[in-house]
């Protein structure tokens, strides 16, 4: 499995695939610290585009706020490459910060109306950084398919809007949330949790399950669903809720009642670690 370091090398790789008359290319953008959730994205990509899967590994500085964890974000490059290769990656794209943001870089992508909702409200500038780097990756790799996890559901909404608006030509494929056996959604940030916090963190998936069971029983009213989720959070006093939202997955605007495809999302601070989870209403 080749490791590409420059945008030009990635472009060249894409061109070669094209010249050889291959179908499209799949891109799996990541920030590394790969876990079973990422593995499921790479596997899904390799299933539909075997031999043409690029996995990018880039801890993107522009999506971190000044007091966030950019410096300490887990960096596990050798293990990431091994996992990506095992799951069917064809190449790794691992550029430097200077490669992605050349000196004097002044161009950013803002997705108005969505970038400041949910995680964007709590993390100003976060989605601007995400949209910018993903636009750069899609522009360089020109994939026909780009794979993202449902766990970052608000990110998916922002990127879908951006891809449609800029006519970037890639289809966004969303893969289901992968969970530990006790329900905790996999996240590269779970490694920050102490063993006590690891237990407290289960409150997020408990709130999600509570809402899913109410919906399964016929409840649709946003106020009732949010109240039920709040009361689950109230059981775990150490955990500080950030948001609980029932929103249209396209616009990220609140809805009064849940319809199929509506996004129910939560975010909370467990100690110093901010975790998110969600479910799509059936
Ligand atoms: O979801 C992530 O890991 C990141 O936000 C992404 C999409 C790779 C952009 O840096």
C-alpha cells in the first residue's frame, strides 16, 4: 500500500486509475487514530471500489478551536496504516499541514446556516475547517464516492450541502455508527476517558436508546422526546450536557415532531472530553 504525501501525488494516482479505465475512486477522509468505526468505512469503500480506495489521514488544524485538543489529538500513524491496509485501502494520503495550507492560505469554505448549528454552535469555526479541508480533499482526489460516519451527523449535513452547492461531483455515503458492546459510540476521543468517565459516558447512548424506544412506541413530539432524554442525562450528574436536539437532517433546524429521517442528536462533556451521539428516526 502506497503512502502519498502531496496533492500532486494524489492527483497523479487518480489520473492513473482513470487512464487504466477503472470505475470511480472511493475516498475515506479521516484524522487518523483509526478504530472499528473507521474500519467499517474503509471496508464499505473497498466493497464497492475494490483496489481504488484512498484513505486520507490528516489532523486538520483549522477545525480545532484555540483551546481544543489539536496538540494532544491521538496520532497513531503506523497502526492506522496497518488497519487501513487490512480493511482494503489502496493508498494512504498523509499530507503535511503546509501541503494542505500553503503559506498565506486565505481561502475557506463556509456553509451558511448549517455551520453554526449543533456542534458548530458549541465549536465556532469547526465546520468551516471541516468543509475547507474536505473540499480540498475532494478537489485533489476527485472521488465519485466519499465515505463518512453517521456519528458525525451534523458534519454529514454540512458536507452534503457543500458538495451540492459546489457541484463537487462526489456522492456522500454515510455508514452506521459503530458501538462498543455496552452502547458507547466509537470515537478517537474515547481514549481520553478515565475508567470512571468511561462509565459515565454511557449516558449518551442511554439517552439515544430511550428516545428510540419512545419513537418505536409511537411518540413523535419533540418536546416529549427531548424531555425524556434530559431526564436520562439527569441520572448522571457528573456529565455536563452540551445540546439535545431534534432537527431536520438536511437543514439542522429544530422540528416540532419527529418524522422518518429526522436527526436526534446529543453532545455532552464527560470530564474534559466532549462526546456526541445520535440516531436517525425511522
Ligand atoms: O470526521 C473527521 O474525522 C474529520 O472531521 C474529517 C472529515 C476527516 C475532516 O478533517
